[in-house]
C-alpha cells in the first residue's frame, strides 16, 4: 500500500542494484523498506554472520528533510544479538516525518562490544541511503503561502517537529475537516487522523460534537502583519527610554556603593546585587523579561511557559502559539521561570538553534532533564536580590509603561477581547518575544549592551 501517493512519482533509491558485500565478520544484502510513505516504516537488511561467536549489532536510522518545510530529523536505534554463522534479516523501525521537500533516510550498522558505549565511526560496517522528494501540493500553498512557525523549542516536540502537524492544526482552525485536509495535502486520510490524534493527546486539538477544534492560539498572517508597525513603534519607545535612563542608573549604582548597600565587586556572583554591573543579563533578564514581560504577558503575575515540560519536549500550555507567515514573524528569545519551596530562578536569553537533545528522550517523560545547553554554550549564572534591584530597576523602567500599555491594547484588539487564556496569553507571548528580539538586536548593534558568554543566563533569587 502506498501511504503517500505523491512520493511514488519522485522516489528513487541510491541503494538500488547494490550487490551483497562482505565486511569483516558480516555479509550484508540489499536494504529495503516496507514503505516510503509518512509514518513508521520498517527498514529490512539481510545480514549473514561470518563470525564464530555472538556479535552485537546496532542499527541507526535518520530520516530528514531539507529545503521548504523541512522540520527536524527523526532518529531511530535498535540493538540486535547476531548468532554465529547465521543468516537473518534485521528489521527495525524508521519514522518518516510528515514533511515536504528533499528527503533522505540514512541507515548505518555498527559492530559493538558494549551496547551502552558511544558509537564510533570505526565500528560502522554498513551504510546506505534512501532518497526521495515530496513536493508541497499547489492547493496547499493557497492556504499557507509563507510557512507556519512555532516557538523555537516547541519545534523539537514530537507534536510539531513535522510540518504536516502544523498544517492540520492550521486547517482545523480554518474550519476544514479531516477529509478536506487529506485532500488538500494529497495524503492518506488514516495518516492525517493519526497525526490529529497525537495533537489531541498532547492537548493541541480537541474533538467536539461539531468536529475538531484547535486549543491554542493561531496567529494568521494578516493579524501578524497588522502588528508589525505597532511592535516597531514599541521597540523604538522602549529603546529610547532605556538608553535615556542609563546615566541615572549608573550614578545610582555608584551612590549605592558609597552608601554601603551595594558591593563594588562585579565578579561576586553570589552577592545579589553584583548582577547590576552586568547590563546585558540585568536588562534582558531582570527588566525586559522578568518585569516588563511579566506585566505585558500576564498582567504582572509570574508565569512559566514550560511548567509541565522542559526544553527538549517543550509544551507551552496556554502560552503556545503558531504563526502563519515567514520566520521574520517569530522571536528568538525565551524566558523560563521555575520555583520550588525554597528557590526561584529563571533562564533567559536568545537562541537561534534548538538544543542537542537525546533522540530517544520522549521515552523518559516522567524524568524531566536539567536545562543544560551543552558544553559549547553553557548559561552564565547570576544571583539577584529583589531588595537591591528595586531602585535601579525602577529607574530603568521610567518611561516604558506607556509603550507596554499601548501595545498590549493593540494586541488584544487585534485578536479580540476574550477570557480565553489560551488566546490572550499565546498571542501576547508571541508579540512580546518579537519585541524582545528586535529590542535586543538594536541594543547590541548600537553597542549599548554587549552579551556575555553566548547570551544565555540563569538567574537565581537569593533573598527568599
């Protein structure tokens, strides 16, 4: 059965007509697939052991797309115990995500001693690749001409790491049925419903007596473009206010040192006031996100966008949103507040690429990972005291509220006044992220602020 009708027209195999070959302890036959359609398929590789004892073989597959609507790759891995001097066919699952463009499935076999060790290139004894192309149907382009954007970390979640899921959610928002969506996407109805069911399970769609409904904020291209100018005006106003307040801010820090209420050591990171000397994390984290952003997005109340998840399986709850349009209509900053009975802390910064998460991470949902950003881009740690920050931050805030109030009113008017937190918080978070990204661009390009490290910070409150 051909699960994706359009792929059959453009599919070709780089492994076609490949003869069986011998590689040390193994003889490998020609790889084949149960199907080349979207969804979980089986890769099948005939394998003959030439060894006199048992061998461990690890099969690794990666399905990925490039170009338009590429999404993120799907990785798979399975370990086999191969009997001595025996022939068998290795079967392991490879998921082809519902994306469009140039697709490849790369498969490798590794002979290993310990299945828990990191795989080495020297252990690989077989490689092969399947290539195919899935074009975006012309009818679909009429609905989403410039793309569908989700928040950066959500793009790694299995709900939205494939473009078809975004299309389904958007077309449901436009009132389309599953049958209509399958026709528009030129895909099999059963697979469209499979993806829709996953979206329901993850809380992004709901099935009502009148049909499927979206359960998060979807921002149409016309709405996003209507707010481009108001956002630019707000960025201009905030920039002028913050820059204009910096001389008074600097003199206030000197006065606090003289009065003995502030350390004069900017490197004393465990002192709750030393962060005031570090303007990039102080202004980005404490002012723009933790103060102004909290007021804009949640009317002054604290909030956590990843409260029930983390950055490797991000699920943003009522702050989730999707934008119809180009990637210039989404921000690149983030703010993640956390607390327990004894501590409060938050991460913030700007990232232009997703985290390097374990491809098998979805299987350990009950054990959220620590927010680590890898050895190449670790977050810088700072502490802060609310009492020590109160006066300096109030000085930086002078003249900012009028721009927040005006833009918040324009956002709420664009999307309609509502008591639905999903719509209100999702659209406001989307808007504020754009404000932060553009404001940070300007502050950095004008050398008002210089980022420290890679510009990702963790700030811990110390006066609780």
